[in-house]
């Protein structure tokens, strides 16, 4: 223990001792008053006994009318060390007889009055006396006389002084003992406090809750941990749209916060498909919101994308490690392909993922189907992708971006092989409420697999809330709602919302676009539409969650309610076939065909069809041409995580014209509030929105579209990825600090 610490402790102990001594002096007057009351009662009792002893002699002397005979008796009684003087008074207050030392100024009446009023203490020459008056009665209880007794109180003062001295010595001794005990305890515990504080400052128990802090410092550790998380929350809130996110800014973030660490993306759908045709091998880009969002990120970070190779010529273009550089001609990143058998694809993709998880999460009135064989295939394929990630990893801590519901088990599998990896799982579809998710027979296994993630992202806070409540319902996990973290099996997972978006078109791409008038003319000529047509478009996959049937019903109701639109309004639906192997999707496509035929039969004319159904895949350029030609874009998802079609339409309209009709059940509705928001289940409301959009003045269109474009421009795909990767960078920094703390604690 250092001299400085000893001085600090003495600086604390000396005031304590002084306080105890002052307290003892303040307590002495109170002790004196209590002692005086005790002795006064004792003197009154002694006076009563003395009066009883003298009563016979007094009665006899008064009976013979010779009170002078009592003088010698009073003088002898007054020789007691506590009795100062005595006096005998008549009932009328006349002094009959007094001992030698009885004060001349003290009369019978004043003595009795003092005793009656409780003012028994009297100062006389030589000190303080106690005045007591006792009645002397005859045989018939007749009052014959009063005996006045003056007791000397000097002995009480001597005893009070002794008590005061003893009390001060006792309190001082107790204070000294307490000080010594405090000093000894502080000496014994000082080193432990210093050691614990140093460990706390190193992050033990704060940055790494697994390394518990000293018990006495646990409250400080908890408070520091809370403050750190508050700082992280504040940092995330501060990351507003202060500057436009670009590919270059994302690369800078990867170089700074992630220090050039390897980035691996895992998804079922590959960003580029090689197909064999009569003209040779061609490369296609699939119509997928996931690919639209993630592919720009990979071009920015030059990582590796692991995906299922589904193209007819995919095997012919890969190297011996099943890898190929993409995009063709630019070679920005590696695409690692995984080959699946028909049985594996049937069970993993068509079975569990799309007949089970897809309808379960979308709650779109289609019964989910769960088979044991599909679950087995799903687990096996997830393990194969996990093995591929481990094989592609160049270090023990890569950054792995797991995409979508096809890989719910993958994060925990990767965590088992690469415990230091930073795993970001993004769930591109909605997450249902706990009651709906409880339908899944393997709900616990899915949740445990997803909680292998370092960061788990959803499109909206609502989906995050549903997931946290689902974990709370089905797993034993520690949940911190304030910070949106879940601790499961000693691993923390941040559950956060990251609204996905698109890559905002650059100047080179915009310059390559044909003018809006030219795009409109080409579409009208290709589809044989009236020249002055009001053109509405929808671009989706053939999926029952996209609300295609609902928008067709709304078009039919529009033509019923406003017949003037017949011949002037056309709806073009682009619907790329998907999952045709599933009965639900085939029957859905057949139903759309029947409804389209019915509407065209009811309202069609020579040279005019109100609905054009284009059931084939359209390349990106063709979709952009259709967006630029359209007056209205209709997005009526029954339940959607985000839906990027609406954002692509907004990005395509640099002329600030066109109207977006958007379902309230799409995640994008929370961002794009300037669109016409509708309930797709309400046919009348959607039909009214179509009429409002078709008749909206150009000035209002310009105002709405300018605001929509500003939102999509600011909140683009690079910002989406940048926020996730920024959070990943902070978590990686924390993990590395924890590793250093552990290494310092190793023995030797």
C-alpha cells in the first residue's frame, strides 16, 4: 500500500474521529438531564421513607404541643451526607421548626409550590439542592404537618462529571477501533480493487461479458456496458444521409472499417446464369430483387459469391474449383457455384423453402407444407453451402453475408467451423408473428441456426419486433429490447432493420437511356396499343404474394366504373415464370390467364385489349424501357419484405412524370409515402387509385416524383450495405479487443 493511499485513508478517518468526539460532547447534556430525572425520583422516594420514620415522633410532639422537642431529631437527621436541611411546617404554611442549615429565605409555601410545579431544583449558597415536601398525617389521615427536605445535589454533579468523562473515553476508543478496522480492511482490499479496476478498464466484464468483472465492480461494469451500447445506438442514429452513398464510398468503408477483410456472399440464386442456346453460350441476369440489391455490393468489394449453379452451361465456364469471374468482361468478383441434384433441389428449394417457409412468412392465404424429407434435404444443402464458405475463406474471420430464407441454418453451421467470422444474415422476406411461425415443426432449429449470426437484418422494425418476440416465445435466450440484441449460448446477435434498395443509376447509364417519348413509341408499336393510351404496368415474378390477381380485378372495376377509359386505358403485366414445378404456382398462373382472358373478352374491341400479359423473362433494358413509357406503375403486393420494382420505376423516371401505386403491405410503403398507398384487398380503393393516377395533373406528378427520387437516391443499395458493414466493423473491433483481453489473462 502506497504512502499516498495511506494519506487518502487518514484524510477520511480523521474527520470521522472528530465527528465521533463532537457527537459525544453533544450527547452529554442529554445524559445529564436523564441522570437528574433518575436521581430526583430516587430522592423523592428517600424523602417519603424518611418522613415515615419521623412521623411518630412528629405526631407525638404536635399532640403535646411541644415541637421544640424535635429540634435535636431534625439536626441528627440533617447529618446524612445527602440531606442538607429539614423543616417542619403547619398545614397553614407556618414554619414550626427548621434545622440549622435551612435557608432563611425559603418558606413553607414556596417550598410546597416548587415541589408541586416540578421545580424541585434550587440554588442556594454552596450549591444546588433538591426540595421535597412530605405530608405527615395522624391516625385518622388528618394532615398534621408538612416535612420539607432539602437534599444536596453535589454528589449527582460529581457522578455526572465522571459519567461524561467515561462516555467521551468510550466513544473515542470505539472510534479509534473502527478507524483501525477500516484501515486494516482497506489495506487488505486495496489491491483487489486496483486489480479489478484495471481489468475493468481493459474491457473485462464490459467489452466481454463472458469475462466476469470482480463482484464488487459488477455494477460499474454493467453501467459501463450500458453506456457503450448507448454510444453505439447514438452512432447508428447519427449515420444519417449526410452524403450520397456510392460504390467508391462503400469501398472506402471496406478499406477502413473492415481493413480489406474478405467478403463472402451466400445466396441460392446466382447473379449471372450461363445458358446454352443455338447461338452458343449466353449470359443472363435473373429477375431477382436480391440480385439487384447485392450484386452492386460485390462489385464494390471484389469478394466471392457462393450460389447454386442452375444454368445449362454453368458447368462449362467454371474452373476446377467451380469458380468463374463475373460480370462478364469486367471480372469484378468470383462466383463459386454449388451443384445440386434434382432430388436435393426438389426437397431443399421447391419443398421446404418455397412450399414451407415462403407461405409461412408471407401469410398470403396459402397453406404451408412441411415434409420430413424436405427438412432433411434443407439441412444437407445448408451444410454443403457452409462447407463451401469454409473452403473459400482465406482467413479465420471473413465477413459472410448470408442471404434470405433458403439458409436459415447456415449461420450456426458457419459459426461452428469459423467461430471468429462476422456473419451478417439478411432476411429478404417478412417475418411473421410468433403464433404464425409456431406452425413450423422445426421452429427451434431454425431460430437457433439464425442466431449464429453476428448481425441479423430485416427490412423493417416491425419484422425485427416479430423475430425478437418469436425467439422470446420458443427459446431460452436473454433479450435486451432497448439495444435489439439477443444472447443465446453465450453469443450475441444484433437484430436491426436495414431497408434494402437499388443502385442509383449513374450518369453513364442515364445517358444511354432513350428519351421517354422514344420509349413510349417503341412500346406502343410493339404491343399494338392506341397512340393516346394511358399505360399502366406491373413487373413481377409469377407469384401469389405479388397481388397480380388483385390488380387485375382493380383494372376490371376501373373499366366498369368509368367506361370512358375503355379503349384508352391499357394495363401491361410482365410476369416472369417462377417455381413452375410447384402445383400452387402452376394453378396460380392458369388462374391469371383465365382472368386476363375474361377482362379482354368483356372490354376488348377491334385493335384494343385492356390487359396485356407478358409471361416471359424480360432483360433489365426492356424493363427500363417499359418503366419510362408508362404513365402508372402498379405494385400491389399482398405481403412483401420491401419490393424493389417500385424503386426501379422511380429511378427510371428522370422526367419527373409517372405515378406509383403502392401496396401498404410492401416494406417500401414506409419510405415512399408520396406514392398512392392502397390496400390491394380492397378492389374499390385500388380502382379509385388507378383513376386518380390516370387523371393526376403533370405538376402534381412532378412534385410527387421529385420527392420519391430524392428518397431512393439517398437511401440506395450502397447505404443499405454500408450500414450493415459499418455495424459489422464495430462488432469485429469489439471481438478483437475481447481476444486481446483473453490473451492478457492467459497464465504465464
